[in-house]
C-alpha cells in the first residue's frame, strides 16, 4: 500500500484499538450477556436486510466486516465471493479463522486489514475483485463521519467497487433520534441501564466531526462515534453516483418486516423471540431505536 492516509489524527486509532481489544466470546458465554436480546435482534435485522438485496452467486464487498459475524448470513444466500475489510487487525484474523472453519462454504473469501475511510480499497484488493454486486457496511458508517475527507473516501470506495445497478446496504446510528434525545436532557449525557451517550458539545452546527462517546454493556466501551448528517450524506452520495433508495429507523424496519411470514419465522429461528422466555427488555428496545437502516 503506497498511498498516504488523508489524516493522521487519533480517533480512528482509538476505534481500531477498541475493536482490537474486544475478546472473542463463544456462543455459550454469549447467551449470558444482558444484551443478548439486542444482539439477536441486530443479527435478525441484518439477515432480513441482506436477504432483501442479495442474490445467489453475488459478489459481496464488506466494509468494516469485523470478526465475520455476517458470514453465515451470506452463506445462507449462497453468494459466490466475499471480500471483507476492517481497520482492526485482530478482527480480520478472527474473520479469516471463522471462514476457514466454516462447515458450509458457498463462497470464496479474502480478508484485509485497512482503514477504509483513509485509503482506497483498490490499494489492497486484487483487480479481479474490483466490482461487487452488493457493498455492505454494517454498524460502521458513523466512524467515517469524523471528517468530510473520510466520508468522501467511504463514498469513493463504495462507488468505485459497486457495479452499475448494485446496492450499497448499511446500518448506522440515527442522528435525528440522538439529537432529539440530547435536546430533551440537561447537559450532554443520556442513556439507560445498558447504554450511554455523551456528546462533546451540547450545541453545534458541525456537519462532520459531531462527536459523542458511546458505551453499550458487553459490547462497546467509551468509543468515539460521529453523527451522520443525512441530508449531507444524501447530497454527497449523488456526487459519487449513489442514489438513496430507502432509509428507515430500526423500529420502523421491524414493524414493516414482520408483515412477512418468513421474517417472523426467522425471528423465532434466530431466537429473538422464544416461547415463554424473556426476550428484548425495554432498555434494549430503547437502544435499538438509536439505529437506522439504509440502502
Ligand atoms: C460495530 S462493529 C460492526 C462489525 C460488523 N460489521 C458487524 O455488523 O458485526 C464496527 C466495525 O467497524 C470497523 N471500523 C471502524 N472504523 C473503520 C475504518 N476506518 N475502516 C474499516 N473498518 C472500520 C471496526 O473495526 C468494527 O469492526
């Protein structure tokens, strides 16, 4: 990789350190997490989103793929190829291990450690992997909103590697919900028993770099995140030939999805809902409201 990064400031290093430090948790211990309901819900939501925009034999490019938590979701659709990229080296190692130990593999996969908001993806991937049918960025777009230059690099990377007519799908915190919550409290901090949000400033006109520190029990420990200003997102995306098709808050996506029998069945199969058992708590449901789906 011979390109210079756009900026060398610290927050993205903090993000990489944060995700590098998260231990791998086995399925048994995962069940004991106080946010197991939220984790399962997020997985269900991603499974529904992915199934809506991906077809058999598709080539997928995953930005911020983490430890490969979506590999099984892609396998169920029988995609042909996955290229996964993430800033956290440890997560890429874990994703590689998960892929190599997967029993049912419908696809080839390659993983790369890369800051996708400072470098071009073409600086690391092979030319034969340049054009994807679907680019997916789950729960990571908000890190790019640290600066306009980083957000533009995200959009350039998506646009450069998406074939004409392909889909960019993602999930990211809902800036409207967050700023409404902020306005409703005294000071800069709010949350409940499972999450906390602490804004750097109460008032701000910043379109990029609008920082808050986010914690979620058992998942995220004081990690910097940035509001994604949607009108700007939509406007800049057009400059990169990306047209917004749909965006929805998580609660709305859920309400729409459960009008389909298959998605209700999946809620049970993925144990989001279990007969005679506690499922999602009110505090988890509130935290779920923090997020948007887009495509
Ligand atoms: C909340 S995790 C989501 C992981 C995965 N997409 C999922 O849904 O399970 C956010 C991921 O974004 C990655 N990330 C953050 N900034 C990044 C950057 N500049 N370039 C690439 N990945 C980044 C983090 O390392 C982390 O793995």
